[in-house]
């Protein structure tokens, strides 16, 4: 991959990340409060819908940039000498490695954001300092494993589906898809991936919001999923699925469409 292409992927990914995270932040807040153990109303309801937005604003650009520069570079390396039927596997590996790298930035931002979302009366800075004082740096990485375990299955579904839909549309019309067509493919792929990975997202939310010393604070995804199943059943595992699908479908449209358009402009 040429240096110019790498820089374009980095910049386009960062711009796309900032756009989607800030535009869809209210939907994300509603989803987090629906998934919180204290319930939607006690977590803040529709009050302070932008609580935690500074954390997202700071983390969005480097998080998305890290994902796409990893994704594009790995995809470029693996494409050399690979046959067409291995293309989906190439996209899966590239997306998975991209998520592992991006989560190093995403998780601290997500921990602070989600705690602010369910405590709208506390500022982002106060929550950050409280987390560092009581839990140290490891407190900011609470839920790293559960986030990676959510994001990798999500990306294993979303990115091969996105790339396949683009290829199919390109073949149907006889030329490469436009950025808006890529956005439509991204919306469909994102919404489908969001639906099937919602239980992992609920588990991740519970782990990040758990009080220090509680069973969920250990970060064990299976323990969190088992607890949700025992207390709330299937509805608990799919709590917030509608706003999550809505946010990620719209997010996929904005995120992947913006990424393609910005990358085209920079190349």
C-alpha cells in the first residue's frame, strides 16, 4: 500500500468517525440507558442526552483512523496472491485486526462516555478522574476483552457483507459504486451486524458500568451474559436492539459513505 493511500485511509477514517459519533450520539445514549442495570429512567431517561460527548469527541478521530489504516494495510497485504474465493476471509482478518488496534483507543473513551451517559449530573472530567483515582489505568480498560469480543463478530459480519454488496452493485451497473451507493451498502450491513451482536453489546455495557468488586467487574463476558439471561431472559439480552440497529444502520450509511467520499477526494 502506497504512503499516500495510507494517509488517505487514516484521514478519511478519522473524519468519518467524528461525523458518525457526534451525529448519532443521542441514539447511543438512549441505547446505553436501556441496557444499564438500573433501567432507562433511573439512568437518566431522556435527560442530558449529550452527557459524555466530550469523551467521544476526543476519541472518535484516532479510534476510526487506527481502524481504517490497519484495515486497508492488512487488506492490501493479504490481497497479493490470494484467489477471489478467499476475498471474504481477507476482509474478515483485516477487519478483526483493525478492531483489536482501534479498541486500544476506543475502550477508555467508551468507559468514560458510558458512565457519563448513565450519570448525566456528573461531568466527563469528574468521571475520568474518579475512575483513575479508584481503579487506575486498568479501570479505563475495563471491558477491553468484551469490547473486542463484540467488535470482532460485528466486523466479521459487517465488512465482508459491505464489500460483497458493493461488488454486487458494481457488477450489476457495470462500474464502481459511487460513495452514496457504498453508504447504502454500509447501512444494510451495519444494521444486520448490529442485530445479531446485540447480546455481546449488552454484556459489554454491563461490564463497563459494573461497580468495582462486583461479578461483572471481572470482565467475564459469559458471566455477564448468564446473569442477564437469568434475570431478564431474551428481552434482556436484546435490550436496546432497536436504537442500536437504527444508530448503526444510519451510522453505517454516514460512516462508510463519508469514508469512501473523503478517501476519493484525497487520492
